[in-house]
């Protein structure tokens, strides 16, 4: 059971495309990982991506998050986002359950859609 989860985690953290990843598998693979955070979809929908980067713990300050996005170092599901006003939409959630935030090459947070 642990090997498939480890392989999935490796694919998410070091692979390129998340098109074949299932949301529930992702949640199970990172369930007890400090990189998994829970935010409600309505919360996330109201925030710009730089705010989500800060609230998720990906960045330690709002100004750091804004600089990260503007400089092209912020990714949602391995897709670069450079617009600080962009808001995470339904299409950004993997199976409506989770989205993967990344800064640089190896700093990750997985945002799980929490119950309201």
C-alpha cells in the first residue's frame, strides 16, 4: 500500500503533467504530510493566487508571495501563473478535491478542498 503512494508522490513532486492523477489518490498519498493543507473552496475562490500562496504556507509573507507570482516562480498543478490577480477556478481543482501549488523546483503545498 505504501509503495503506490510513494510512487504517486514522486510523480507529483518530480513529474511534469498531473493530467493522469486522481484527486482522491493524491489526498491519500499526502494525507499525513505537512505539505497538505485544507482550505474551503469558497475561501480559495475569493483569494488571489498570491494570497492563496501565503495562506497555504507556501510563502512566509504576502509580499514574498506577490513577488513569487510576478517573477514567474509560482505554479498551480505544474502550470505557471504570473498574474497576481488570478483566482483559482473550478478547472484548477483536480477532481474537485485538491490542487498542487509549487514555488521554484521543490517547494510544494497541496491544498485540499475542506468542507464548509
